[in-house]
């Protein structure tokens, strides 16, 4: 149980995917303008991350490793994720149209999101077992959600600010991201402090 | 793309005018993550350039064979194949770079620059032009990473390429090596480029971002709409 909490808290706060690992920066900068789209995108990311891990980990463990094909993991994982996202979209469209309406637009974009491929590769690199990998993936997704929601708030304040022309748009957004990420650095050491590991 | 463009202009476009990172804002994740040292930026840039040139050549060769409907998965397979090759080569011959780049080496697969160039340039142009475009864009990417890495290494550890410069004079500011410093330096560099080009840089539309599968999730496509 303690181990699970350690992985979860690390993934959400300490090693936040966006703010300290620099994964998924594109959607972080692109979709964080409005709160509802930020939440929709993040929920889709959590969902796909968990699903991708649930599929890629067993494939790695039971197909690639026994055949000595570990080096093919990048190519296999990206194909599996691309196919999976397509499949999920079709299934959702057919059976859960309401969910498809709210998450559907974000699904195709996630295929080329480095956070999803990143989490599946990191799980393998860290040597997590299936359960720990799933927890890590969900934690990473929740961390992404947290960063997106917080940052959407920061950006809505920036809309009304008067910004120098050269800094308008992406540059000031990056400076703001820098400050938010500075705040997240305050979490370093939290895991060791709480769980005494 | 203009058919009459000279070979030289194709090569140099990516370097400054259409710099993929500083002007088009593609591939931001590796730009922020690996640029704690100039040498890492250089390594990442070279690795991406090799993949970019090879995938551009192959995609340009296969442009009449790949069916239009499944082109994106085909491109991804081709790109992933080259990334795996580069990964193995780097691991074998440059273990230090491999360690520094870590997860971002396999993540070249999902770097928007490479897929973007495949979609926008390689599947419309000749093999030679595509190769030149790959070299140009790759150099532009490397240049941007080198600038970022140089600035962060100089301020964050007082050296460039491991050669001590200011570390004995001024205490290095470690924060520039950490995540906040990455965002901060990148913001400043882009602001500087905005200032220098003063809005004259290419519009995102010409990059054809709307054709990209990740267009709606990606910062620059949205900015192009606004």
C-alpha cells in the first residue's frame, strides 16, 4: 500500500509530467486556454495512458522479452497506441456517444502526444510490474490534469494583462509556466517526508 | 511549397526563417528537456537530424506507393524504424549522450517536426529536395537546441561544453538547469526571435499544421487560428 502511495504522489506532484519532466508540452501550451477543454483533454489523456499501459506492458513482458526483441519497444508501442486510440474512438462512438462527444475530439490528437508514449516507455525503464505501471500511468495522467487546470487559471488572468508585443503569446506563456513549475519544485522531498522512504 | 525554390533556399529555410523550434514552435518537449548542457542539445539535434533526413528520403521515395488514407501510420512506422536504429547506434557508441537524453531519444518518434515535414514536404517533393529539407530543418533544430543548451549551461553551471568559463567568478545559478529555468530561457529566446523578426516570420499556415494529426492539441496550430 505504501509503495502504491509513493508511486502515486511522486507521479502527480514531485515528478509532474508536464512541469518537471517536460512531457506533453504541446497540449499543455495549446489546450490550456479554456478550463473545460483543458479538463476534457486531460481526462482523455488519463484514459489513454491507463489503457496504453494495460496493453503495452503485457505485450512487452510476454511477447518482446521472451523473443529477445526488447529493442523494438519504441516501434511496437507507438503502433499499439495508434491502433488502440483508433479502436477506442470507434467503440466510444458506437456504444457511448455521450462520452465520445466530450472526449472524442481529443482522442486522435493523443496518438502523437509524447506523454503517452513516454509513460509506457518509462514504466518499462523503471522496471515496474503491471499494477505499479498502471498506478504510475494514472498518477502521471492526474498530474497532467492538475498542471492543465492550474495553468488554465493562470492563463485566464493573463488574457486581461497588458503584455509587451515581443512577449505576447507563447513567450509570456512559457515564463508563466516557469513560475508554476517553480512552485511545483516545492514538492521535492515530499515523498521522503511523508512516507519515510 | 513553391516549385521554383532553389536548392540553397530549401536548405537554409529551416535554419533561420522557418526554424522549427524558434519560429514554428515544434518539438518543444525535447527542446526544454535535454538542453541542460550544450553537448546534450547537440547530441539530440544530430540524432533528430539523422532520423529526419532518412525518413524524408524514404517517404519521398514511397510517396506514390503509400495509399493516402493510411499515410500517417505508414510515416510513423518509417520514422519509428529509423529512431530505433539511431537509438541502438547512440547506445553503442555514445553511452554518455544516451544516458543524458534518456527517454527523449525514443520519443523522437512523436516529435512533431519529423511527422510535420513528412506530411508537408517529403510527400510532395523530390528525393533530393526532401533530403536537403531534412538537413536544413535538422540544422535549425540543432541550432536552437545548442543556443538553449549554451545559455542554460553558461548560467546554470558556469561552463560551455564542459569548459569552465564563469564558474570561478560568479556562483552558477542551478535553477537554470532545472525545469523552471528551461521554460524561462525558452520564453526569453522566443521573445527575442519575435523581436528580431518582428512578425515577419513565416505564418504557421504555410507549415500546413492543419493537416497534422495533432493539430488541435498543439500550440502553434491554435495560435495560427487566432
